C-alpha cells in the first residue's frame, strides 16, 4: 500500500505481509501527516487521514498535533489488520510498537 505522496510522507509501503514486523519497515522514523481530513478524537482539530492503496486501507493519525503521525492502522483486503504507535526512547530515538493485530 503506497503512502509516498503528499498525504503522508516517509512511509514507502504499508502492506502487512507479516503481522510480526512493522509494515513500514524497521527504519521508517517520523511520518509527516499532511492535510488531515478527520477529527478522530472529537476535539475540533483535524488529526487523521485515510488512504486507500492496492493492498487495502491505512489510517494515520497525529493525536498530539505535532504534524507527524503517531498512530497507524492498516487493514488489508484479506481482513488482516495491524495497529502501530510511535514512542520516543529516552535518547530521542523514535520506535514504532505494534499495539494490535489480527483478522476481521
């Protein structure tokens, strides 16, 4: 699922071939979220964007308002899904942690 466009910059591929690995690659780092269209948390600020690709759908959210996605959920055409959250290590390194996965 290609995300490399003006909506979410930094993630080359969000397909979930192996739910045990990060769908964006181990070194994806920060993902700039541009032009969000949905207010996911109801606070009046647009914070999320849904993108459809060849493999399924991805929802990226910037819940802390810094312009970068901190939560990504992918749903593949076969019903496989995975959710990921970004966290900073004490040294400032960004790590993506899978928080949920399975099949619909």
